[in-house]
C-alpha cells in the first residue's frame, strides 16, 4: 500500500464522495414529484436508490428487482469451501422500504427512452424522470462451444450466487478423495477479475485439508490476471503441485466442453474431471441489451462523470454492466459508481452542473480460509473518463508474513460487513 493513501483513507474517501455542497437549499427544493427508477437491486442499484433518497428525501424512488432476497457474490467462494453458509450471503430489502423506497419485485423487460417508461414482466408500466440501470451480468450461452443453460446444471458456473453456489459446493464436498477438480476461466472482461483465482485458492485449501489426494487444474484463457504474483506465490507456498494453473501459452484456453463425458477441450488436450466449474463468457444484463445501452462488445459505454449512457442519453448505467476501465467490475466499484451517479442525478434535478469526483475501489481475495490479499486504487473522472491516480492505490506486499495475511483476512470481513450494511441494512 502506498504511503500516499492508506486503505483506511480509501474507505473514508469513498464514504465522502461528493457530499460537500450537494445538500444545498436549491437541491432540497427540487420538485417533490420527481421520479427516479432504478433497475437492479445489487450493490450498485440498491446503493443508488438508497443514496439518492437520503440526499433528496422528497424524491420518489422506485427499485425494480425480481428477487425478494439479494444473495451477495463477494465471499460466496467461501461458501463453496465450507467456510460460510449461503444464509450469511442473503440480504432483504426491508431497510430500503423503511426509508421510503418503493421496491417492486418484478423484472424490467423493456425501456422506452423517449416516453421515459419501463415495462415490467407483469405488463405494468412505470414512468420516470431519471432512470438508472444496474443490471449486473448475463451469460453468453454457447459462446463457449457446448456450454448452455442445461450444461450449467451439471457443470455449474456459480458466477451468480445462490443455487449454483450450493450446487458446486455439493459436487466438491461429495467428490471422492483422489478426484480431479477443473476450473475453466473465460477471457476478460468478466465480473470480479480476481474471483476465479480466489475460488481456486479456496477450493485448493478445502482439498488440502479434506481430500489430500485430490488435485485442482485451472485452465485459463488469460495470460495475466489480477494480483497474479500474489496468487502464484500463495499457491506455491500453500498448495504445491496440488494446484496446476495453465495459461493460454501452456494450452490453458478451453474452446469446448462435453457435459456427457465431463471433459474440457483445449487446442491440444482434453481434461476429464470429477467436478468442473466453468466461468463462462459474459455481457451486460438482459435489460441493458433491451434498452440499447450496450454496444457490440455486450457491455455499456458511459460518461464517467455521471455514468450516463454514451448510447442512450437520459439513461444511467452503473456496476458490472459498464465499460469503466481501469475501474474493475466489482461490488465495491458498483457501490462507488452508484454514489457518484446518485449525487449527479440529484444535482440535475436541482438544475445544478455535474462535477468531477473521486472514486475508489478496494478488493480482497482469500488465499486460504484465514488469510487474504488485497488491491486498492483511486480514480478521477475529469473529462468523462476514469483515470487511476498515480501513487494513490496499492497492493499487498509479495513477501508479507502470515500474520499480515491473517490481518488482511480480518480486514476483508470488516470490508464485507461495512459494504453490505451500507447497501442493505
């Protein structure tokens, strides 16, 4: 971590984003009939709805989310490894309702950006003055030959926490000692860049202590990945030859799967495994495609000042669905983007100019059940583009002692508790 900005200061910076000067009398006098509709109740959408309502209590805020309970992806790898339960990942929307936010348990299926209306799965139509889309990700079924929704029932992705998480856990825990686990990692971009490698670490830890004759193979479509030196060093130290990682240069790119034979096919090899986890190709969630805010890449370009779509003026897009590099697709990033977006929307309602802000991201990854590594970065959004502030972020030291890694695991738990409390509790 750079001496210029400690991790604690990063967290403080995020909490303070844009608050100065926002709660002016002109803002509080904004039209009480103004309607904000937010689609998607994850770390981006729920935060945007809650933060906008708190900034402007007179605002009419509606959150559209088909799930009655949100199941968090951060820390879900620990569920697979038997360290946490899925119940610990579940959060309701009761606290948001208590603050005056209308929560509609339906799916948004269409957006009319001209008439400013959202159509729901029950055929209801909601009008809006401002719209925020936080649709998360969907999978590009069949983009990996042989992998579709049916295949996911035997080769789980577990990249949306819930039923799939439990399925992968059951498969792993019921596998005989001496079996093989394989993880196929799609090419970036995808939700949670370090997620597959944390998952590999947690699974390897489980195997080491419960099935010592089993092995794990990671077949990766990426030459490089987030926190790579830290992960590779941790794997060598903790798991030895129990964990094998192959990058594309070492024939690690999977080009097809065969669910009938439990096989992953690379260019020159076929890997059979008892448990196969496929992290599939991804794109912005369904409603982003229907609303016309996703480009040919499948992701959503935005103006980083207020996260307004570059393709559909008047619609804001936040979270994993966005093209916001160098900011990653992470829960913490979605939370930060949601706050900035909410601030700028409130300013727009009050006919105030939008202003440049500072955003931050901090990401923890477990390398054993009780040790973790982290990376932080801070960004400016002047000119509508996100730019990392040199020297303002940092990464865990490569040669840190075990005690340091244990402290980072404790910090990770505090990080999760703070993020979920701020969003849902």
